[in-house]
C-alpha cells in the first residue's frame, strides 16, 4: 500500500456497526463474484431478459444472495474528525462538497416510494427530482422511474418502464443530470444501452445502437471484459466498472463535443483495481466528483473515497457500513439508499446534521 495513503486511512474513525437481514435482496449496482464468472463465460450470448424487466443478467440476483442487507439505523459519519488532509499532508486543494467530517442522521423511509413490496434504489439525479428504482411483484423485479417538481415535495407515483430485452438492471443503471437519459447494461455485460425521453411527461424508449455509446461498446469484445455499475456525473462523465478475466477496475469516460464517449481511463490505477472476485462498483458521486461512493463486493459494505481534483488519485478511503445503492444529492446534504423495513426493503433518505 502507498505509505501516504495508509497514513491517511489510519486517521479515520471506525465505522458504526450495521446489521443485515437474512435473505434480503441484493443491493443494486453490483455483480457478485459468481455473476462475474458467468458474465465472462457467456459474453456475446443474450439470456433473453423479460420485456418488463426483472430478469437477472449474467450472474443475477441468485448469485448475489447474501451480499448484505440494508442499514439498521444510527448516525453515520463519512469520515474522521480534524482538518482535511491533502497529498503530502498539506491542505486540500479544493474543499469537497462532501467533507470527510460530514455526519448524517437516521434513515427516514421515503413513504411514497415504499410499501409492502420490496423496493430498491437504482439511481437518482443530484437535484433529487428523478429516481430510478426496482420493485418486486409476484416474485419478479420491475423497473420504475419517479419524478417530482421540487425536492421539498413528495415524488409522483412511479411509472413502470417498458424494459428492453437483452438488458438487466441487476448490473446497474445510470440517470443523466436532467433525468431524461437512462444508461443500461446488457445481461451479458458486453453492451451499454440508452433509453431516453423527450421530457418528464413522456415515456422512456430504447435508442437502437446509440451513437454516444458506439465506441465503448466495441471495447468488451476486443479487450475481454464486461461492464457493470454505470454512474453518470453531473459533468456528463461516465464511471463504470470493467470486469476482466484477471482484474476489475473502475474507469471514467468523457463525452466529446458530439456526445460520444471516448477512451476510458482508470479512475485510480492503485486503489480501484482489484481481482474479479472482489470488484468495486460506483453507486454514487458527489456533484464535484471529489467523493466517490463505492460498493465493496468482498466485504459487502459501502466505501467513501476522496480525491483533491477530478482525475487525481484517491487520498482518503473509509468503509462506512452496509448501505446498498448509496447515492448523494448535489450539495451533499442528503444520502439516499435502500434499507430494511418492517416487512420489506424500502428506499430511505438520511439528512446531514
């Protein structure tokens, strides 16, 4: 381990204990170790996902069982106390939107999105106006999108998507900043897809062979990996996990002036590279892209990581508990996640103290 990185990590407060519920559905935006192997073994072969969604992709829900339930409650801190620490022990170059000293309160269930059925958070726009979720009905998962006019009012009733065959939400989805584009992953992991809508009063529809994703979709067959867990930053940059035969790595791809995503680069060639049995998945990003919220497949817990500038190395890293689907709003005052309810999993929000 890099010595400077280790010294920073040792300065963190220990995370608060969390509990999980046996048999709870897998947290979204991740692929289990069995799923990775399955995806690599079946690359290029469609498994015929249901048009209404819910069908597991390569290594779907079954392979992810036991990955950890939701948070049982209690305040959560995103980092240690004291001054911000920068590279070489100096001050941070820019104050992050999500400071490492931030503390959030107990989870409060988002009532209009939760009920007696299992619901799981998939993605959210940073303005908190659009949210993607999946809901279990009659033993199958279906994908919905919910909108609202303001972050201070309840969400409108979720609208079910006409989910396209060959794609699976178990590998994650990503919402664009305006809530009008939804990035998907195929059930084989070898293709990224795009659903769009004209405005929030219209339905999402699949864009056939989306030009913006054409370059990225040529890479899996030539480089020998599959995609998982896409996340879109407010800047338009896409973060996604590449799962190869020998390694897993979180990469970022920036669109050009025509909106076409280009050559991905490692987000951090040291900290976010692992073997395929222990992949990391990005579940959320701060609006300034200085704080990454990740799911650690091996430990079954969330991790918060910080850097001093976009494109720079991670300088701080902290496990923060079992927080499935964890994402954050634009000013880092609210965290959204999946939690265990009384009889089902629900979507909840935690407010910064």
